[in-house]
C-alpha cells in the first residue's frame, strides 16, 4: 500500500490487496515465538482424533460379538472398558489441549495488539487528520479480538476436522471400499457448496467489520461533542444519522446470517443423502455376507463423524472469514508507513543550543494551496520570537513545521545550522517543549499527567516545576493535591489550570526550546495573572517561539514577526513596529481600544 493511503471510508468497495495465503503467512509469523506449545497442542489433537475414531470400531466389535451363537462376555467387557478408557483419556487430552491453546492464543493476541498500538503511535499527524479515531480504535480492539478465535480455536479445529475426515475415509475404505466410493462421489458437491459459501461470506464479513468501524467512529466523535449537540438541540438529527448507520450494520449482519443459514441446511441435506446411500448399499452387502451388522453400524457412525466436521467448517469458515477480514485491515495499518520518517543519515543531538532558521520556506497541506510563501527568518539561541497575525495567516503552521509534524515542499528549516530532516525525530521533539492552546490531559492524576510515565523524573522535580510556573498554588488547594484525580480530558479543571499544568509538564522535561501556541487564549480571569507571570519566567529558559493574540504578552520579545496570508509582512521589536505604524500598529491599537472598553464596562458593573 502506498504511503499515507489508508482509505477507511471505502473499505467495503475497495479491491483486496492481500491474498488469503499472504494473510495466513503473516498471521502465522506471530506463532513462531510459541511454536513449542503449538506443536504440543497439535500432537494432543492427533491423540484426540485417534481416540475418537476408534470408538465406532469398539461398538462394531461389541455388536458383532452379540450376534455370535455363544456370546463372549469377557471379550465384550474388555472392549467396553477400553472404550470407556478411550472416552476419558480423550476428554482429558482435549482439556489439556484447550488450556495450552487458550494461554498461547492470548499471548499472541497481546503481541499483535502491542504491535498495532506501537505502529499507530508512529504515524504522522497528517495521517491522524485523515483517519477517524473511532476506526483506529476498532483496529486495535475489536479487529484484534476477532483474531483471538483464529489462534485459540479455528486453526486447531481445522486440523482436527481435516484429520478426522481423512481418518474416516481411510477406515471406510478398509471396511468397505464400495460404500466409501459412494460417499466419495458426494465430495464434489460438498466442496462446491463450501466454496460458494466462502466467497459470499468473505464479502459479507468485510461489510460487517467496516460498518462496525463506522459506528465506532460516529460514537467516538459524537459522544465527545455531546455538549455541543445538546446546546444546538440536534439530538433528533444525530439520532437519525445513527439509525441510518445502525441499519446498514444490521443489513450487513443479515447478509452474513443468510450465507450461514443457507450453508448448513445444504450440508445437512448431503448428510441425509449419504445416510440413505449407506443404508441402501450397506443393507445389500450385509445380506450378501460381505460385511457384518457391526460394520454397517460403524459406517453410520463414521458418516456422522465425516459430516460433523464439514458442518463445523461452516462455523470455522464464518470465523475464518472474519479473521481474514480483520487481519487484512490490521495489516493495512501495519503496512502504512509514517509520512514523516528519519532520513538514513539522521543524527542524534543530545543538546540543542537553540538557533532556529527558516530559509525560503514554502509549504502546502494540499498540493498547490500554499499556506506559507517564501518565509525566511532567524531566531538566535536563548531569544524569544513572537508570531502575530490573523487566523489562517500561517502562525500555527510554522510551529508545526519546526517539530516536523509536516515536511516542507521547498526551502530549508535549520536548528543550530543543521537541517531538521537530518536530525532524528526523537532527538528533535525531545528538545522542543510545546504548550498548545487546547491542552490535553489524560485520565489519571495530576502527578501522572506531569510525569507522563517518565520514571526518571523525581517528585522533587515535579514540585519545583509546578512552583516555578505557579501551578502549585491551585494544586495545594485540592483535596488530594498532586494525587488529585484527572477525569477524561481534564474536564474537572478550568482552562487556565490545565494550561498551568501543561507549562509544568513541559518544563519538567527540560526542553532546550519552547513553543507556546495561543497559550493565553480562552483563559479564565482567575488564573490569567498566574499565567502571565509563568510566561515571563519560561521565556527566560531557552529559545522561545510564541504565537499570541494578546499583544501585551509579547512586548518584550526580541523579535516579532507579523504574518498575513502565509507571508511575512513586518518584522522587528515591539517598539520598532509601533513606530512604523503598519499592520502591527493597527492590531495593537485595536486591542488597546478594546481593553479600555472592557475595563470601563467592568468598572461600571462594579459601580
């Protein structure tokens, strides 16, 4: 699959890019580390099949013995004892085989899920923007779970059923070649029906898995946005959208059920035909003295053992088709290469001095739609640069390019005079701290959100970073302080509190450079003063790039760049730009007048 080409919305209609053989081969690769327990399970299956196949022979011997003039009771008792031993031994061996497979299967599924999540983590931001999160969740959860039955049940049952069918044919040919040939004549019909079922079932299962992913994506998005849905009173509209998607899922399930419901009755009809043939041909052979009643009875038992595995294949095919579909979708993800990768000669930089330079940078998210046009600037180490401009002018794009969330089409971006494409991504991002407007907090505690599972960070360092950015002031007022629970997305904290936590989280990881993207936007007045003080402190730590709407926060920046439609239209210090009375001056005057108006309204309100 081409890089960056996952097409989740067309899963149903797209042509398959993997054969069954390729999917099986790749799924079996996960078995290799567990080959020993798998081989033991296969050996136990051989024993189970063998013990099961000799059962009718014991019964046949007893029936023939009962038909003798002098019934050999000792012989019958021995055969019955052996038969019972075979039953108990078969049950015990089957139990051990099931335990081994279940444990091994869970280990294999664990490894697959680990690989899927690890690979998803390495995908680039541009790829996440194109993929609904709910569909990625489906790949890592339900699609992986679907493979569980493949490793714990399907593979071993296919082996057992295949061995059983072969064993039954061998015994039938030994006991009565004529009747065995009659049964063999039915096999083309059996294989044709199974082939037709397999073809239809695979398509039906693909629709089921795709529609499950669509519903998961829909729920993930709309449950997260439920507040907005209720504010605009769109519950009925969204309910109808869900009904439509649910109806499609229901329809695809019914198609799968239809395939299954046609297959088993057809196989059952062939089974009845086989029984009739055996009774007709076998009765004549018994009358002619070619076989005994015991052999005829054994044949009826073996017919059941022949068709029972074939009927089981309906369920096995059902699960197998689902596993193949899920396996194909999982491997589509695993084959998707990250758009942003380290170059072959990328170097590891342990420490950054902090110089940043853009040289004639051109960038577009979509081909031909330039977001940045010939942008050039230099930020010296330990200096602060501010980006100002209207929404869509390219400010946030610049900071995304510095950490290589995207790659530019033309020009160069240098850090310490080294092209960032020649620096390993881990090294680059480890040395750059990012504080974004939309702060994301994970479920857990305040401490876990600051540490982010980096056990090298001490409690003392967490406390110091929180005090430095003024986050400690509100944390100490909480009932459990640093162990205070954080609910999903941190919705039990205000915007300002979450921003202070993001400052502490960034600072404790000791970055050489810092990026603040609209860090002072949408902040409650309660913590605005604390954040302003924190910003001043953090700007003195290392090279800092600030994207801000509030010009009051960047007056002391060493350099201010004014952006408009992807171009730099002004550049200089705060005072220089005010003297020029250009675009920056107009923005400053606009905010200054608005601030006066707001303050007057606040004074009047208090009066």
